[in-house]
C-alpha cells in the first residue's frame, strides 16, 4: 500500500475519498477551520505583549492562509504512467521516472499553489511557510481525530486542536519568520520579537523539565516549535469550540455519558495521544524528534490551561497543573 500511495497517491486518494470522506465531512471540517481562524484573529486582537504594527501584520498573514481540506480540487493526471501486472521493480522505476519528469516540467512555470505535499489518505497534516498554507488530508479526518457524526466537543478536542496546531506553526519560532506571501522577511518590531522570545524561552524551560526516562530529559530547544504549536493549538480549539457552542446554546448544557462539553473536549484531546512505545525508540526520539513524546504532548499544554482545571474542578496545586506564575501563554 505504501508503494501505491507513493506512486499513485492521488489516484488512490480519489478512491479513498469516495468511500470514506463524503462532502458533508469536508463541509464540517471547513466550518471548524473557519472557527479556529476566527478564534486566532480574536486572540491576536487582544494579545497584550504584541505591538500594534506587528499585530496588524500578523492578522494580514492569518487572513492570507490558504486552506486545503480533504483532497485537491483537481486530481493529478497519471495517463502517461504505465502500470501493469509485470515485475514490481519495473512499475516502481516507471513511477520514479514519471515523477522526475513531472517535476522537470515545472521549470520556468509559476508555482502551482493548488499542489498538495501529502496524498489524501495520509494520516497527517502540515503548515507550509513558503506557501502560507494549512493542509489536512482526508486520512486524518477520521476517528479518533474527527468524526462527521460526533459532537463538536470531541471533534474540537481532537481535530480542532490539530487545525490549531498547524495554524500556530505560522507563528511559531520558525513560521513567524515568513510573511503573508511566504517570503522570508522580518515583519516583527524589535519589542514584539523580544517579548515573543521571552515567552518561547518559558516553553523551552517547561519541556526541558520533563524526564520521560530517568536521566533523559526532553530537549526543549529541539521541540520548541512543536510545543508552541501544541500549546497554541489546544487553546485555540477550546476557544473555537465555544464559538460553535454560542450558536447552539442547547449543546452547551448537554451532557453525554455524564461529561460536559468542556470535559469531552479534553477527553477528545487525550484520546488522540494514546500510544505504546518501546523504551529504545523513546530514547532515540528524545535525541532526534522535534515532537515531544505523546504523554507530554497531551499533558504539557493543558497544564497551562485554567480552563482544564475548571472543567474537572481540580483543586489548587493539583499535580497536573503548573503553578499559576509559571504557566505559558503565547497565543
């Protein structure tokens, strides 16, 4: 399947989408994206550490985001690629040649902003700083991240936080260096940049304190961008959920399985981080992976959120919460 996805990803994707991603699912995902963007715009408007000139440019960048959801508007043409029942090697070589020729034909032509960097069945998402785009393939728009028939609270806790994560990448330690058009340009005032770096250092400090294996800590510098995106993503998703609930007051009071919408949101967030990992792999990733281990991706961001403590009525000085004077807030 991996070979097919690599060589014929959009052809495979067309079949996958037809079977697993109906138009209603795409429409609901798009609504979530718009609510997340509205939440981020509101956040940018009230940030007390960002200067007005930088704030204005940040909103321009947000408004310029290109959203790609589910699958491309135009499917790739594979008519020049021959695939038959002969040897796998021959098919693989023809597919490699097809891809090389496809790339060579781009020379001298304008950049195709409609092109996708992932295939539709891929369980992943990304922010592309050069294009200022956020991309969510149909593959990730399924449980546990998203279900078109699930209630908003669970979907915003899962997929909403992923959407917020990718949006926040546009304003993390690396993404913030690019402007609305994807150019590498410093659009920050010195004062706002200094305050951002001060808050970023607090994120480095928080995650560097975590010790997944005795004697082996998370590298807070290596994981900074992903940690900023995790913290910002879940915060923005929570705000976006409340924008959705404001339009449906009945849902705000609805309990499901005994849980309030706020509780279901955080349960949805936790659910996407279920994982089993061998210690050798964990040790390797602590040295090489820009993402924190899943346990800390789950608990690290919410330890900064008083909304989490309120949702579950946690006592003061609860071990799951950071002290109030050490809680991180950038976006």
